[in-house]
């Protein structure tokens, strides 16, 4: 067995990270697995620079800062991080669950908590960007400072595209937004903010070709009416959205409702020793908020603690008394 833990958490978004903290508080050994290369789930993938206003205790908190704080909170208990590794198979061996990962490794756990959010995110590809990932094309921006002084072209018309443009404009040499339509899905106030910064927005346009050797140097656009335009570009942010699905989790013998896993009041699923929390969990009256996920994580972990040790108390006491 490659790794043995009390609890394997599948999904390292906010709910999964808080569950890792709470499991450590309950003296459980923990591993976190996520197909994305970094913790944070949807926040990291789609809006790390966006302000979040509905997390208790924070009048406003930047997505990136919330994720960093959750990672720091969880890491005090030293969970094992298995980032960039997809959980594929689930089998039961005696009283243990064995989860097979895409790289061939196997994790043995006393219980599994699924905190996969809306599912596994797959970026929609830029048609002209084949072969350019790692050479100038990115789907999201892990570190703004990496693009200081660069010419950046942001492709897309949704919230993510305009959030990136807004965040990059103060530090990049130039930022240009390119969208294939004249209308945008992005929140109108954000579009106005980008315009007010003087960021050029080119509409009714598509990326025809990327050029540079070995790294990206320029982008050729096709404009309405057949004209072409060339832009300098060190980076293209292909903010074309993501598709999400539960992927292999759908074959794990769980009861599903669309892309959600049905749970009871303890957050237990239809499969023994498997629990779910956060956006992936579904029950009557469910409200999908980060705050909801935090509470569900605590409920799931406390019930898992009793499952793994029947002598344990469901209520662990207040952390301030620990």
C-alpha cells in the first residue's frame, strides 16, 4: 500500500481544506487528493483575485488569501497533499477503503470524504493554442507577479476574463481583452472598471495564430469583416471557462442527483464509510455557499471520528478549550 491514513479527502477546495483541519483536530491522519495542481478548487481555478463577501468573520476577503489561510490552518496537523493526482477507483477491502489514483498509487483509508465541489475542472481549450501550454498560454494565473512587465492578451468575455484583466492591468506592460462577441457574460460593473482603466477591449474577434520561438511573442487576430490584427503577447490567458463533472466518482456506487451526491444528516452517502460535503453534497433545502461547506465538513468529520473509534464523542468540545 502506497499510503495509509484514517481519512482521505477527495477535493482540496475550501470545504476539503477545512475538513483536513478539523480531522487533524479530531486526531485523525489525513491525506488530500485533487486533480488540480494547487489547493483551492474553484477559487484558485477561476477567481483567486476576486473579493468574497459571504465568509463569516471577513467583511471581504480575496480568494487567494482565503485559500492561503485555509492551507495554513490545515497544515498545522501535517496532512499529506496529493495535488495533481486524480482519484479514480474505489474498492472495499475488509474494513478499509482503497482509492486508486491515476498515477497507479493506492491510498488505504478508514473513511473517504468527497469534497469535490462541482467536480473536476477541465479548461475549455483555445482552438489556436494547441501546443502552447507552458510556452505562453495559461488558463489561470497562479501568481500575478510572474506577469509584471509583460504584454498580456486575455481571451474571453466572462467574469474570469475581466477579473484577470482587472488584476493584471496595474502590473503588466499592456493588457488587451479579446472576445468573439460584442456582448459579455461578465458582471457589467467589472466590465466598466476594466474600460475605466483604459484596457483595450477587442470584440467580434478570434485568435487565429500564436507565434514565437520557443516562447510566445505575438498573437494574430481575425476581426469582423476579414481584417487581421497582430498584438505583442508574452502571455495569453485563455479564460474560456471550464467544464466540470464528477468523473470517476460517478462509478463509485453512490446515489447521484445530476452532478451531486445524495447524503443524510450526518453527510453519509449511500456507500459505507463514504461521506460528502460542500457543493458536491445534496439534500433537501441545500444552499451552496462556502459557509455551508464549512459546517458540513465539521459534521462529516465528527461523524467519521465516531465511525472510526466508537468510543469517541460526537461533539469534540470547543477548539478554544483544546
